[in-house]
C-alpha cells in the first residue's frame, strides 16, 4: 500500500541525481557517432479508454472507482481529491535516464498558501518524495509551482491553458489551470514507481480536485 504524503525528502538523492544527470548530458554533447541516446517508451496512456494499469489509492486502501472524466471534450483520469495515482513498471530495459511527462489539471478552489494548511500536491519516485509544491486558482492565494514548496508565485503560474472549473468554479472560464509537467532524471533501476498525490485542505472533490492526462514514461540509454 502506498504511504501517502509522509515520505521524507532526501537531499542526498537530489544532489547525486543532479551530478549524475550532468555527467550524462556532457557525454551526449561530446559524442558524434557513438554514445547516442536511444529512447524506449515503457508506459503511455491517454486515458481515453480508462485508467488501465494505473491504480488509485485512498487513505485506507485501494479505490476501485473508474476515475474516468470527460472534460474539455476528452477523457482524462480524475477527478482526484485526497487520492494517489500510482503506476509500477518492472523489467525495464537498460537505461541511464528516465523521462516522464503528463498534463495536470488543477480544478476549482485551490488556494495555495491562502489556505490553512496550504493546498499541497506531490510527486513520489521509487518511494522517495521527489517534488512537493502548492497550486492556486484564487487571486489572493500564492502558489509554489513551478518550484517546490516554500516559493511564492502568482496563481496559475506556468499554466499552459485556462479552462472552466469542474464543479464550484464551473461558471468561471479560468476555474481550471492546466499544466504540462516534464521531468528527466538519472535512473538505472529495473523498476520504476511513480505516485502523484495531493493533500488539500478540504476532502471534498467538488471544492478542490485534480486530474491527469497523456502520461508517458520513456527510458533512455546511451549506445
């Protein structure tokens, strides 16, 4: 079972990751015909046919609901509130980099640091807290994204599109903020665990929720 939002941040993990990633980038840029990167897609889901192998957890165990949402004329995975979306990939090909991307929808009354406690959202990789931030759709609530918790930016900073809200802000054309999330990390394990989770102030999906779409994981090796 996934331990939601209680995993500790590991600074050493991030320092080593940055050093390893820098070395790999240097190799890529100093090579001509050798040591070229080769990408292999190991997971891809546009959620048009449901959540597939992705599992969803609630505080007391797995949630078997479909979490299939038609929004903005497409099917996406959600809406989530006090939930963890989780994928586990095994038998990965040999690789030195791992890239994952997805679209993130922040629906309705997220208030970032304007809420007490703040409206948190996080990424967890291989049982380590990798990225922890806040989001806001309200004018008086600053958010941390696109950086991690502790930074202050205006609401919806770095959003690529504003869309109507899902429930309580459905009448507002900017009630949902859509983000395109992209990460590239040093990784060579044969397995990969990705968990996306929230800890918003209200446990009510009609007040604050989030959804995802177009989740893709790519392994990169140098050959």
